[in-house]
C-alpha cells in the first residue's frame, strides 16, 4: 500500500463515519503559545475541548503537520522523525464514547477493507491509574475486552498512558494505545479532564472529548511489507534516491547520514513554507539547527552539490498534498541556499578547530569549548557530540547549557536597552510628547498590518517591529517587493481608516478565546493565559478593521494618528520585507 492510498483510506473511513476533514494548521501554533511548534493534531482543536463551540461540528479529522524535537537524537534509526504527519480523528462534547472510538481504531487497522494489518500483529494498552489520584480506566479496559481478535492487552501507568496537556494547562486524559509489531502506532486520548496550572485535574468542560493521533509514516511502514524502516517507504523514496544519486560510491556507515539529511531537509522545507526564518532563537533556531546538521552530513557524504536538487525532490514529493510548497518553491530554495552559503563560509575552519579540541581533550570536551565552537563557527551541539563520540569523548552538556544561557542573557540585555519593540519601556525616560508620538505610531502599525493582509493576502505575517519618535519600522513575511500601486493602496487605506475616526477598544480576554475570535498574534511571542486585545472597528458597519494581541499603548480613536505616509519599502532579509513609515 502506498503513501497516497493510506492518506485516502484514512479520510474515506472517517468521512463515512460522519467526520469533517479540517486542513492542517501551521507548524507555528496560532492558538497555543505554550509550545514552540505544533506537536499534535489536537492543538488547533484545543478551544473545542475547552468548551468553545466547534466551527467544524462535533466530529472532525485532520492530517496535521507536526514537529517533535525530542526525537532528534533518535533520527536515523528505523522509526523516528522530527517532522511527521499525524492522522487524527476528534469528537467533542461527548459525541463519541470510549468504546466507539476504540472500535473505530480497531476496524481501521484490522479490517481487510482498510489497513488489513494482521490481528496477531496488533496489541493494545490502557491506563492503570495514579495521575493526580485518578483511577484505572475500567471503561477502556472493558471496551478492549470486547474487541474480537485483539489477543494481548496490558495495563500501563500514567507515564505511558496519560496524555497532556500541551503546555502548563489544558485538556488531558487517559489513553488507549495500539501497537503493531511492538511499535506504537495509534494513541487514542480520552480528554475527560482539564489540567490546571498547579497540576490539579477538573472534569472536562462539555463532557468527554476524543483526540487521537497516529503517525502517517509509521502506519505506512506497517503496511509496506518490503520496508524495513520508515525511510524505505514511498513517502521518502524519491528523497532518498536523490541523496544517493549525489553520494559517490557505496561507503559503509552512510545510512544514518542519508536518513538524517532526508529528515532534516524535509522538516526544513515545511518550516520555511510556514514562514520561519533561520535565526538563533525559537523556531528560527530549530530551522537553523536542522539545516546546518543536514549540511554537515551532506558534507560527510560528499553530496553537498545535490543540496538544491534534494530540496526540489522534497517539494516534488509533497507538493500535491501541500500546494504551498509549490507556490513558494523559489522562496524556500532561496532561503535554504542563503543559510547553506552562510554556514559553509565557517564550516571548514570550524571542523579544523573541532579536530584540535578533540586532540587536546582526554575524557570529555568542556561545555565552554563546545559553546565556543557553536557560537563562533555554528557547529551544532549534536554534531560536536557525534564527532566526540567517535573518539570516545563526551561533551559536558550542563556547562554548555550554562554558557548558552549566559550568552542569551547578555543578548537580551542589549535588546532591552533599546526600549523593546515599541520604545516605551517602563524603565525608559521618555517625555510625554514623545510618548504620544510613539503611541500614535503604534496604532498606525496595527492599521498597516491589517492593510498588508487585505491587499497582499494571508502570506503576510508580522516578523518584527520597532518604533521611535521619528518613524515606525514594520517587518513582515512576503516573497517580493511591493509595487508602487500596492504601496499606494496600503497607504490610502490606512489614511481612510484614520479619517473615519474609528474607536480603538481594549479588552482583557483568555488567550484561547481571543485567538478563537481571530485576533492576530505575533508568532515569535509567547503570551500569558489572559491577554490584552486591541480592536479597531467601524460602528457604522460593525466591521472589525484590526484585532491584535498587544500590550499597548494605543490611541483611543484613529483620528489621533493624523496623516500616515510610507517612506520606504525594502528587503529586510530573504523572504522578509520592511516598511518604514512616518506620521505628521
């Protein structure tokens, strides 16, 4: 069974059960500031499990783009990936019972009409109790005992069979896990609790929620008899073939490097398509780490010349299922090439320095020296550890982390000395007149953001901003320069909203509620559970002009801004544009 057929059958099975398919959300969580990247299909449905009415009905499915960095050290074996696709079926407000969810999972896996996995290959487990004093899941145990052909069921503790929450609070509950040949394939979560920030559990709002997750690639492996690993399936076939085509000879010991390149570049392509830029923090650091680790392994394979073609093979493999890969192909390749070229300028000297450090070390490499290799030459800690291990050396990761944290504190202090992003730090000495100017510019940037989305589309995401008494600077993701007509449209529209003298309203709201209402959030920012939402709206039409999570300050009416003018539009970095603007 091939990749497309497995996808199709999952959708067909649950559509026949009354589920509505929902597109994958971004890898950058838009509705969950508690995690850096989307790690599970349920994250976009989190408000639905917390009592908010589902816009999709009570039954939904998705094939979600997911990322789990916890598995990065295992990448290269037969079953682990960083980026993967997750099948998920979801039910809200008690619409589906535990027994029904278990029977559906069994039917899809074992029925000859669907996955046709041999019943003797499938085992299951259920929750044996103890999380915050909760009891064993007797209902799930009874339901599993009714499954015809399921011969082996085990009870497991909360470390294995209790899922969630993502972050410090949220929906959670006991699970039933299905395994094929001993490998976990499907996790069926019963969200019957809500975890509070202090760890206490309360009953879920709205009743039992069903939340399942199944790795597409692992499932594909179980139904591909000739495949010994995930990388042998047709999900990876053209990618692996392209890497091998650029790898001279058949040297022993290259399998792991080939797999790491395939996984890391695949993950990088999807991060780039979701407008992540290589950097030294948050999602950008994840992307940089993956790209650089892939480049190091390509160098090890003598296959660097194939870098761009391998990325093209990834886009070709997944473009039919994720059209944004095709529409952004040039941008993805351009950004990847820029990071490659930047890294290659230092890699040769970095390798020489690493060899020197290894030769001078007896039992271990100090964290300080490892951090110097990372900070000066960009060598990832993972790569330093791998090279050190080949010489029977360890790396002091604790002191590396301390050096890294110290570096971050120094960098953060430098940023804060610039008064943050809006020029009104509580510790800054700013005159009342200057405060008024910056406040007017701040509200103007909200209108500018709304105008860019209106005229350029949803490709636009805020990538940064900076305000002072002279001007506003606004960075946003976009793949090309704006035309003169587009700049004029944006400027005219902003001034039109200013002239309307629209009210600017501030409200404190729960984060999930605000995001569920469509409030824009800066994807690099982490937010508290309760946030301030600034809304600019037109009372004459009830139209929301702009709605953003923001700490303020802002004017009370748009007319206070006065005249808005774009002075310059230029490239900030690959895939990011910058607008400078002033007000009268």
